[in-house]
C-alpha cells in the first residue's frame, strides 16, 4: 500500500483544470481528502463534484495566489473542514507576458515572481509548522522544464520556475529535520488550457513530439501520477528533488 493516501488531507492550488485537476483527482482516487482551490469557485466545485461522484471526499475553496489573505483563508478553511493538512501542492501560476526580456515591464515581472514564487513560500510557511508538529508532511511545487532551458518568448516565466526549483532545495533543507519532504515536478509540454497556444501550434507540437523519446506530448494524468508518488510512502526518501516529466525531451540529445 505504498501509494495509499487514506487519512491524508491535501491542499492543491490551481486545482480546477489541467495538471492541477489531475493532481486533485489522482490524490482523491488514492484516498486523500482534497481541498480544490483556484480563483473561480464554480470551476473548483465542478472538480469536487466529480471526485464525490467517484466516492472521494473534497471541498472547494476559492483563492487567488496573488493575495496572501486569501491564501490564509484557504489554509484556515482546509483545517476547518478536515482538521489538518498533510500534503500541499503549489500548482497555480501565471504567465502574463510573451516576448523578449527587452520588452518586459518591471511591474509584470514583479507579478510573475510574486505569483509563481512568493505565493508558494507563503503557503509553505503557513502549512509546514503543523506538519513539523506531527513530523510528517509532503510539499510539491509544480515547476517546468522551462526552468532548465533558455527562451526567446517566455523567459520571465521560466525564470520564476527556476526560482521554484531553488526554493524547493532550500525548503527541503530547512524542513527536512521535521520529516517534511519538499520536491518539485518539472512537466514538459502538457495538453492543458494553460499551454494551449503551444500545443495547438503545429510547428511547436511537432518539434516537441520529435524531440521527446516517447514521441508525444503529455496528458495531465502523466503529472498527476507523479504527484501521488511524491505525496505517498512510495516517495518517503525523496526530498529536495525535481522530477522531470517531459517524455524524454530534456537529455534526449535531439536537435
């Protein structure tokens, strides 16, 4: 029962669609009680309804990652409903700018870094102390393979995701003595609404499929399963790591 999450409570940001939705559904399928969060409550409620229809347990809490007070409320509502938080998945992110760094405005860059990095630190600092008291917890931050490469178009987003990988390494050192595991997932191109502009572009999709060892782009459940591994006993000795789930693009050697 290495992947059994019965008795565990998970909070997932950006949980209403794509990768986040899959993570919510897969954690619930393995027994976790799930708090589904995103900015839009109806979208979260739709995910919750699906989980409940399959016999799982979940609630919906709307929260914007740009607003610390809303994240504090998210944590409070999770505790009010389920009494504890064992698993934190920071999946929500923003990418409001597409273009070269020479055209990046200061306020836009600040928004990207606050939403994609600072909000994760806020959430960990809100949740980790109670995990430390129980000497058990798992934190997962969803990064991107963009963190590992350069880009002429989404460099600011990639920089924030690289910062998340660095954040994971430091948080894992800080909280590891309390048996809290902190890891990142770096997905490749996944068929989600967030990445629609990429995978609907025939040239970009063909390039990704050609470079990937598996010769395809990813589906959300390809990432949901990785999250289950990291959240469960199966990942009990994994900490401070970034698991690349990209079908074999990085390191394939393909040009």
